[in-house]
């Protein structure tokens, strides 16, 4: 089945550490996205990538970094500069701009 | 700033009641509109979308939404809800070919037997 795989499902981080969240898709989508979901806040866009080797900042990019070396993969690194990293992180993909986005199951990040 | 507003944060209905969830946006120009649903323990999935044409669009599981351009609204409706409709519902908007999807804060729906 085609879809989006996010791993791990749960992730714990010590303060001061960088952590990387994985997102892989086999839908042959060109565009990929990272969102952060907090209770009562909806989803907020962190970064998105229209094509390989290209990405743009979303509304809340500070403290995060991404790479897009392969079409299928769009990992997100939560750096120590992110002051409030505890959240639910969702990865999505789409064929292109303005198109419906398909979402993964998410990764829940917690600070120890 | 561009925004998406969902009027109801928490809604509780009895089975068979009718549902209407409000969504307004502040974008100018041509937009693509979406409703997503997140059932407990499941990933976010598309309920319905509007790109152009008939402003009344039908989605999965008996849901429909009406785009009213003059009111910048895209309200979600269902004539008779079921217990299985308990979920969180998100309205989302993007410019016609834009990548950035702007989400509302969501509405949590609880349907009681």
C-alpha cells in the first residue's frame, strides 16, 4: 500500500540534544511537508519542499532544519535551539501545490 | 494576516442530530479549500475538497460542505451524525496553487449514543 511512514512513533529527547524525525513516502509525490500539532492550536507549518534539493520555511521554522536529498525522504531535525519542542509532529506529501495532502501517523516528541 | 477561523472548538451532539461546523478564511483571490478529519488514534485524512465549480461539494461518509465566496466561508455539514463521527475536524485553505496549507485550530466533535 502507498503511504507515508513516520518513525519513531514516540521520541524522547534530553535538553540540549538534536533529534531527527524520519518521514518516507512511496506515493511518488513531489512535495513534502512538516507540521507541528499542539492542543488547541491546529497544525502549523514548519517547512515544506516542492522538489528534491529545495525547501522553504513555513510559519514556525526557527529551531528546526530539514533536508530533501531524495524524493521519498524528508527528515526533520529538531535542534537544541527549539525552546519548546514537545509536540506532535506530522509529515505530509502531495503531488503539487494546491493539492490534497496525505498525512503520516505522526511522531510524538517529549523532553526528558 | 491570512487566517482560517473555526467557530466551534468543542461540539457535543446526540446520534442522529444534524451537524454544521463553521469555517471562515481571510484570503483574497482564488483559494482551494479542504476539510480534514482525525479520528481517535488515526492519521489525518481528507474529508472533502473544493477547487472550483459547484459550490456544494460532497465528501466521504455523508459529509458535505458549501463554499460561499461572498462570506469567505466553507461550512461542513452532515444531516445525521453517528457515534463513529467522533473526531477532530480541521478546515484548511491554500491559495490556488500554493503549497502552504493554512489550518484552522480544529473542532472536537463528540457524538453520544
